[in-house]
C-alpha cells in the first residue's frame, strides 16, 4: 500500500537549506526574508487574554465559545462590510494551513473532481487536492476554466506570493460565474488588512456577493495581522450550509482551537489599535526594502498588498537566491509557487527593523 506521503511533492523549503547555510555564514549574520514568519511581539492585551484563560481543564468546543462567535461576526461586519452575519456563518479553525490542506478531503472530493487555484499560488492548495486524490488545475482567469468536474475554486486576494489584489469588479464576475456553474468558492483573504497601494475587498462584501453567502466562504487568519502564527488562530466565514457540514466533520475529527487561543482571538479581533501599529511597522520595512531592491537592479511586480515583494532580475530565481545568499540575505525562489515564478523571488517583510536595515545596507 502506497504511503500518503507519496502523493505529495518534495517539501519545497528543504531545497533552500544550502542557501540558508551560505547566508548564515555572512559576517553580519543572516537576514531571513524567506518564510515570512512574524517576528514582532504578540500584543500585550492578547497575551493577557491567553494567560487569563490558561486554567482551561475541559475540552473546548469546535464551534468556539459564544463570545468567540460574537467576535468573528462583529469583525466581519465591521472590517469586511459584510451584512447579516450570524453564528452559523462563522467557524474557527486551527490555523489556515490546516484548513487549506484538508478542505478537499473534508468536502468529500476525490478522483475525477477538480480543485482550481491561481497560476502563482500558495503550494498548499495543490497539496490539499493531492491528499484527497483529486485533480488540480492552475488558472490565470478562473472564468476561462472548463467548469466540468470543477468542485472547488480557490481565490487568493491579496495574493501570496505576488501581492496582487483582485478588484471588486473581478471578484463580482468570478463569484457570478462560479454560482452559475455550481462551483464552491473559497477565498483566501488572510492578508486583507495589509493593503498598501490597493484596498482589498472581501467576497463577503454585498457589492460582490449580492448580499447572499450561498456558495462562498472566506478564509481569515490572525497570524500576520496580530502576530499570532504561534497560536494557530484562523476562521471561516460565509455559506452556513458548507460551514455546518464542516463543523460536523471537524467535531468527529477533534479539530478544535484551544480554549486559551479562543479567548486570545476575542481580544485580538476586538482591538484595532495593535493592527494599525503593526501595519505601520510593515509599511516602513516595505518602503526600505523596496527602495533598496530597485536600486540594486530589481524589478517589482504587483506587491500592492500582503507581506511580500515580488521581485525579479530577469534571471533564474535560483541564481537570484544564490546572489542574495552571498550577501547574507535569504529569500524564497519564485518557482516554489508555480512554474510562472521561475524568474522571480518572494521577499518577505517579516524581519526586525535591525535586520531590515542590515539587508538595505548590503543591497
């Protein structure tokens, strides 16, 4: 019997290890702009909420506390402009990567079913399809796909890795097309609060979905906007029928967010100040790195939102990775995200101010 792991591609980050060693040997130390893991402190009010809930000897619920569901619905209405969001329209999950990887399986997809994702995309969309033994197809414009057998359509705006933002008109057109063909839309909006040169719009906005959440679900994460990657805190919002089915499956699977994490999420979503402060940190780092890369001979495409700069020197991405590693700077090769990224690198903004200054000086 073939192992499940045989269905999966080589874990991409393993390929970066030799370049990481080169960068780490730099006299000034490595500047790691590759993975994109938060480095700034967890805001104090969130830490306090976590600690206050630390005495949680009982099992948490998969659906979350009523207080958590209130926080999720309130945030969707306040931040996304969604209307009429009830507890049945939200579902906490154990980090967004877990959701992406196991969603096709939990939806009951399998051989003969298709999962579509952007041509340049987070690799876990493909991994999720492979785990379910479903087919996967990449697109530039999803409405040009053959809808036959297409069961799940992933959108990602703002995009990882490119930072591209889909306009309201684009989203409206895609949602209408998917509904016409009975295709379920999951929109990965984990970077929606990190727009720089564009104001990202959610598929839950009434101007996009027409006030109905039928056939659409948005995915949100607190990893980047609140520095909670270590907490594994994310949630879904949208079609109550889809979320109701997922809730039942996740109950059987024990996929529950810890009680202290649930309390921390309530605190995080109730406070906009720390999000604004974190945005300012990232904005300053983005400006410094962007200017330095441009002066070093790079071209930046898209990158109007998210936590990355999509940069090219019009050469093999691995040549660029090697060049920057010699300067002690580690970045992600663009082909991690699809063949179309073969001449790009993804440069994360997630490094301390001191490390960003070091990168700028070396460039």
